[in-house]
């Protein structure tokens, strides 16, 4: 009995999976994290986006202030 047969027996005894696991995707969790939305263009942002980035979006895209495009409590304070 060679080493290949021993490995096969071990796999059979172990049961369960017989190959690489199923690929896991973060697409659903990323979509669920898009909780901040611009009032002007309705672009979504992740809940971890900081206020500076949201303010930059409002200024650069719309020429408005942060308060005009987002709720006061949106964005992570940094």
C-alpha cells in the first residue's frame, strides 16, 4: 500500500468535504453596507465612509455643502 492509498483512506474516514470549499463572496454584505445615500444624485456610499469624503462628493459633484446632500449624522467622524 503506497502513500497515495493511505491519503485516500484518510480522506474517506474524515468524510465531509472532498475538495476545495465553496467560494464565498462578499457582494451581499457589501450591498447591505451601502446605507448612506446622496439626496441629490442618489449615489450610495458604505456606512464606513468618512464625512470628509462625503463632503468632497457634495462639493465636487454638486457644488453644494455636506448638509445639502447628506443627513447630519451620516459618515464616520474623522
